[in-house]
């Protein structure tokens, strides 16, 4: 059954950007500009009570004055803080990253996710059993793979979404979910929450936003607190290190693709202790070989390692051997999905990226992160 939710659209969705595409939400092909509103948790307290005072018993015989040891004072019942049920948090109002306001009357029970990051977030919040549809590139956690596919790289399968009758759709902003598909869903009366993080900090805000929308505030706060602690550990370990020029390779065919200025990937490189080499335009992700040679990266990170690109391959590319990183053997693969997907594993992705840029830094190895590039012979 569809939970009554009303929404008011504010502002226009940003235009589609130029570049490659990949199932990491942020990964290949989208710039990263949006604003989101942080939300506050609502706490309810349950009050305990003290045990009643005892009525003294009268005696006909004189009674000696009791000692403190013989008459223990009643022990008050401690006050216990109660965790509110999801239903107790509703109705509530949330505002998505595009400025659309949703009035949500009850916890959504039939949720559709249109990005792999949103799918991963919902599972991490403990609400995977409420997901009724996902994308054809959902890959984490393993249970997400079995969700009915209602979105592909070509767009949203509107009819399938309508058949599900969701009470909440979680879409991706900046045209990760085509703006026309979002408008069509809303025209059909289906509530859509659009999230898109322009920075690492906003990823944490978006996890809290989704948590608020589905009534998982406490779970979201626990996740983001852990992420913040890990991010702070990584950045503290990098204090005072030299910051090499870093090119994060998103793809090589048909052009060389890397982060745009002000993009999410550029933010990750900066937090990981590097000076990101970017394209010249926030809307463009391709970079010429001439510009790359001129910028002369000292470290090259292979975000496309999962697609078979390995460090030894770069020496065979015409012109690449002139770069310091290639000449000195500082080309390193990373798991791009964990590094660029705006989801709970991002903090471990930051640790992996920092160690790829600064392998001698005292940072605890990332949990659950591995490279897909075969080891050199």
C-alpha cells in the first residue's frame, strides 16, 4: 500500500554531464554539485519510577532505634532512555538534495532504489527487506543482486516501478537518474527522494537523509559516526605529508578520463593526501594527453583496474613514459567502486586511496577492499 507522501519540486535538475559511465554512482561520468539539508534525530525518553516508601509497623513494646545497616533505603529505579520505534518518528518532513520537500506520513515499507549507492545504504541501515526493486548493476551486499531490476544504464523502467507501487523511490541526482524519469514518476504520484553528494562530507549527510526518510535515524547515526571516525584517522595520519601530483584514471577509451575540478573524486584525492590533476571544466571528464604530460603526475591511480588495466600497461602507451609516475613506477590500482561510490564503505575506500598515494603511511589497512588488477609476473 502506498504511504501518503506529498512533495513540492523546487529548482531544476542539473544538466547531464559529459564523460564515461560506471556503476559506482559517482564514478565515471557525472559531476558532483548539489546541496542537502542535514536532519536532526528525535529522541524519546521513558521515565522510570521509584519504589514506594514503606509504611512503618507499630509495636506495643518499645523498639530500639534501628541502625542504618538494619534499615536499607529503598533503591530508586533508574531512568532508561528508550529508542523510538520507526512509526513514532512520523509524520515528518524531509528535503532532498535538489530542494524537493517530502511530507512522509508513515515509515515506507515498499522502497525502490535507482542507484547502487542508495541500495547499499538501505541495506546498511537494516532495511534491505523493504527494498522491492533496484538496478541491474547493484552488487553490494550480495543480497542486492537478487532485487528485481527497475533501472539500467539507459534509464528507469517506469512500468516496473508502477507495478511495485512503492511508497518511496530513492533516485540519484545530477542526472544519474534521468531528470525526465524522475518527473514522470512524480507525475504518476510516486514520491521520489533525490540524493547526490558533491563531497565526502555530504555523503554522510545523505546517509542520514535516507535514514530519516525511512525511519532509521539511529542506524544512520551509528554508521556515519563510524565513518567520520575512520575518515578522521586517515586524515590525521596524513598530516604534514608531502602532497604529490596525482592523476586518478577513470578510463582510457575512447579518451583519457579523469576527475573534473571540484568533483567528488578530486575531493577524495585531496583528502587522501594528493594534489588532484583535473580536467579544465567541471562539466567535462576527458583530458588530453598533452595536458596530462604537462601536468606530469607523480602518482597515477588506476580507478579502471577492475576492467583489466594494470600498472605495467602504462609503459606501453605512447607518450606516457615521459610522466614521472610511469618512469618511477608509482602507478597503483585501487577498487574504484569503494573509492567513488557514495555509500557506507567510502571511509574504507579513502583509506585504500590514501595508502595507494602514500604506501608508507601508518594507516590501518582498509577492511573489505581489494584490487581487481592481476599481480605483475
